[in-house]
């Protein structure tokens, strides 16, 4: 039995990782807020460290905590957590085992420009990138009629992805001081190559295709299916091999409808939100994570890889799938068909009822967040989920009254 610390207890895939590791007989704590999603699970031992102080400013407090608790493994889940652990990996790795890729490889993944440049150099297809000056010249001629995707350059940014063909919108973005990546829009569906590496050698892999996303224009999976795609395997493995990977990663592509070609979207140097599907299909990457250690290679590279998971296995994140389809009748029919006729597996578990209730209540606030009033309510619940009740209350109070309170205020 291992003693394991999982970050970001407010994420649904953190919850599933905690459940799966507890099922194997491990004692699992999390970093989160007092009333985060995972705190309601029977599988969690305790919320051991507060998410609000898991940051650069309080890193010494975290190191003292690790020294006291004596964990065997630390599993960072969110991008911010990976960034923080990577930044202080030398200090943290003296207290607990962390399975992260080389520092420079993680930095390459968190920067879209660096990742796309590297990928292009080794022959992996990427969407066309519009340079700022070239796009300004095209817009001035008013002949631009293509849809573009505007993304933040950093994986750590909270800025939303924008899909637009409107010249005025594009021009406004170009005038912004923020750094954006502007790419051609690939009309297709999302596919992913998921892997765990042991010091540069592929250990296990998994692939899926997205069936439905939230939002539909492009977002996280709410319904997906396990697949095998030879080209996807080749590109995903080629990129992670080049990065000398260690630990888990998701390599995300878009498969174009018209040509069936794959185009790289991003690499997530962390556990992904759809990890539940991999577990349901027979590959538990969290379980594999605690079998490896940095700088202690346990595998020989024999270049023989087998499909060890169930193919064409469909999985729904049902509460979000249903709630995001309420006002889309045709999509709602597909959602109900998936769960009632196809008997798709989902992440609602009656054996662990409180988190299930939490997910249902939270998901159903989304379609109601249309008016300014309901948007405020939704934002408050979102803050409570991610930040905890105390911090959420203080931040909201400060914004409404204009009175800053301690370090919690965003004013």
C-alpha cells in the first residue's frame, strides 16, 4: 500500500483517479478546498492541503507539509499544478516521488508556439498559422473569408478559444496587447493519443475519438469512444519520443472530415479530463504511474506494442452531456440513445453518491447561465467548486462592494 497525494481535488478526473487508486488498497489524500468535489467521496482519506496556498508564494509551506506527511507519490493533475511542481521539482523530488517529463519538455508543451515549431520540424502536420502582420495586410484588403481559431499561446492561460470569420473581431484581437495564436480552422473531430512513458520508453498507450464536446464548437469531451488509429499512434509516439517523455501525456489531434488527415492541436503534459474512459476500457494510467520512478528505467525497448484495451467502448460524462444538450433537440436524442440503447458507461456512481449528486447539480447550472443574474449564480457555484466556500465568498463580496479583503480579493 502506498500513501499518495493527488492535486486539484475539484476536478472530476481527479476524483476518478482517487477512486481507482483507493480501490487498489492505497491511502489517497488530495490538495483541494474543504468542499471540493473529491472531499465528498468515500475513497478519499482527507483533503490534506488547501488549494489556495498551493502556489509559488507558499512553496516552503508545501515543502514542510511534504516532509511531515511522508507521501510515496505526488500526482499533479491540472496544468497549473504541473507548472508549479515542475518549477520546484528539485526541492519536491527530495520529499516525494514525482513522475514528470524533463523540465524543458514540459515547457515546450505549455508553450503552443514552441510545441508547434518542434512538431513541424519532425514532420507532424499542424494547422496553418497566420502571422500577425500577414493577417493585418489581408484584412485591410477585406478579402478574408475563412474561419480562424484564436488561442492563448500558453496552456496556463484562462483565456477562451475563439472561433470567428468576422473581420472586425479578428482586427480587434490583432490590436490586443495579449499574445494569441491564430490558426486555420480544421473541420473535423477530436482524437487523442494517451500514453505513459518510463524514462523515454513507451509503457502503455490508449486512443479515443470525441463524439460530443462541451461546448460543441470545441471543448472537453462529454462523450467519447476508444479506438485504434495507426497514424495517430505513429504521430503521438514520435512526438513523445522526441521529447524524451516520462510519466503521462495526452497528444491531441483533429482529424479532418474531408481528407482524413490528422493535425496536431496540443500536448497536455498531465492527466487528461477523459481518463475515466481509459479506466473503463482496461487501462488505468494512475495505477501505472505508481509503478515507475524517474531515473530508474524498468523496461527494455523492444518496439513491440499491443492493444491492451477494449475497442469501441463508449463513455459519457452524463451530467454534462445531458445538460449541454438540453436546448439542442437532435443532440439530446443522441445523448439519450447513447445511455438507454447503447448502454454507454458513465461517471455517475451510486456506490459513491455524494460526488454523483454534486456533479449533477453543478452540471445543470450550465444551461441556466444565460441571463446576467443566473450567470452570477453560476459563477459563484463555479468558484465554490474550484476555490472552496470561504475564498469564493470573500472574492464575490469584494467584487460586489469594492472593498478588498486580504489576499483573496481580485480588486
